[in-house]
C-alpha cells in the first residue's frame, strides 16, 4: 500500500539534505541543528482553545463546513503521519553513519499553537482560483514551542502538512524527532490552481481510490482535482432523473458513482483543501449516451474511427436537435444542485469535436465550419448559461477558442493542453487559462512522458 511515509521518502531521496525534502519547497525557510523529540502528550490549541485530537477524527458529513472540525481533522492526520506512518531516514544519510540522536538526552516539542487570523466563509470551501489566501507561517523554537498561523483553514492545513514533514522516526521504534530546530517558514503557493486530472470514465476508479488520490494531492498541497467522469467509453455517473445513462453506459453493474458517492468525494476534498471540478465532456466525447438515448447521438462507434474521432468509440451530440437540449435540461437540473454546494466550477469539455460527425446528423448534413460554428455557439451559450444559473463557473478545453473561435464569457476558464504557445496567446487575449500541456505528463498509451 502506498503510504504517506513512502511518498515522502520518494521525494526526500532526491534531496541534498532532509530539510530540503519538505515538499513543495517553502518560499522562505531557515533551520538550525538542534534536536527536539515529540510525543503524543503535545499540547495543541486552536485560536486559544485546547484542541483534543484522536486518530481518524472526521468532520461532520454534509455541505455545512465547520472550520474547527476541518482543522481538528488535519491535526489528526498530521499526528497519525508522525507517529504511525513515519520512517527512519537512513537513505538520506551517508552509508553506515551514526546519524540518530541520543535517546538519553531528550528535549521536547511541548506545544503547537494554531492561529487562524480570519474567519472562513463560503468561498473558502468552494473558491474561485485565488479567492482563498492559502499562505501560512510556521515556527519551532529551540524551547520546543511550535506555531502555525494562517488567514484560512486551508492555510492551516498546508502548515500542518509542512509541520509533520519536519519529523522522523527513530530506529528504536518508540521515539520521533526533528534535527532542525529552530525552524522558521513563510510559505504561499506560486499558482492559485494546482491540479491533477483523473479520468474515471475510460478507467473506472473505486471511490476509495479517488479519495486516496485526494490524500496524495493534499500531501503536496495541490488544490484542484479535475474529475473527467464521462466519455464515449463509459458513463459511470448515476443520474436519478436519467437512470438509463448509468444502467446502459457503465462498463458493468456496480462500476458507477451514486449521488452519495459523489457527495462523499466532494466533501472529502473540501476537508483536505482540494476542490473537485467535474467534467462531462460535450458535445464530442459523448458517444456512450447512444446506448441509452439513440436519438441524441451521431457517429457512435463509426469506422474507420480516424474519420470520425481521435479514438474509438466515436460519437457526438446532434448539433441541431431540440431533444439534446431537453436532455441537458434534465441532466443539469438533477446534477447541478448536488455539486454546487461543494465547488465553484463545472467543466463542459469541448475538445476534439470532429467536423465529420455532423455529416451523419439528419438536422445538419454538413462538415463545414461556417455551418457548424453557429450551431456550436448556440450550444456553448446554452450550456454555459445553465452552468452560471446554478452558481457555477464554466471550464472548457482550448479548442473552443483555437479551433472553433467561439465567443466565451470573461468568466470562462480555458484549459489548454496542446502546447504550441496557446497559453500565452489566450492569456494575452484576456482569457483565464489553465496550462495542462500534454507534452509534460499524460498517462495513456499514445503519449510519451517528459519531465
């Protein structure tokens, strides 16, 4: 099983010194060489109040989030990592060196004072990029007095992740220590959106595995999980108002996400400072809907696929069909009220729409851009309007601009993935852009990895 200790050790193995293994590297850090031990009698306060801690503490379920409970859960995870999941750092030292501190000469970390200087509000837990101050400061004195200060509970969580990385396990198995006191750290993220895309449509992930990914993201202070939840390969998302979608579109019975599963994933992310952004890719990459609603889709599983899409099975919405808009009304009215309490965004896709698909559309019968672009603009305006009506902000893939020249609202976030200077060009044009260049990391069988 991939534990936090293994993950931190993998990062630390590339570092010159153990303190360099704090990840991500803080903006400002100074350390000493005094050894301090830590144990579970540590006195912890949050805004002046004693904070009891128990392993596996969880905040209350639901979309009404409590800052103190979120911090308390973060404390629980940090202490679990220090005392139960830690490692002896022999790989970070010279071979056969006597690097461990003397157990007979212990000085202790006595207290951890956590101070949140501003109250959280609704935007803290479902923020637009940059709305939450994620910065924090951390100190650990030679006397064993530690403090974490931040404006938001999110910043506190980041500070706790850094705090736990200061400590190592002694080979005796009963002691834990830091060799770096005193410590002073000032830290803040370089970018407001630091994300991972997880494609659970092509490759189904169990709920616990998605949560495991969120855990790993929180360890590295990543804050956005892009959940690509449907595609032409499968539709695992249960929509109670449209039950045939998952019944027909899932790979098999049981490989679906229920409304309860979905709420649990979103809540799990909020509790760890990770905002989930769901994507239902459209109007392309939607062929699986054919299995449940045949009259909405064209070019499903057409061959040779290279003529109709980038990868099989193909399939796109009919671009001039009122039935498609009726379907989307039902889909959005079911889905959006369930996700809007947890996230500020919804990703509407828009990549790799193939002109040729509409040649098979009885309402279009053309692959000409001058015919398709007005129909696509109508589709984009409609879907983005519905997204905004639900209190969400639209995401799209870059082709809506670079290939189709769509007119998009200033609030729309454009996700660029094809490289070739598109990010710079779109940013200079005034768009909000996420750089997801596939040349650097896409995990599939057709793209080489680069670092």
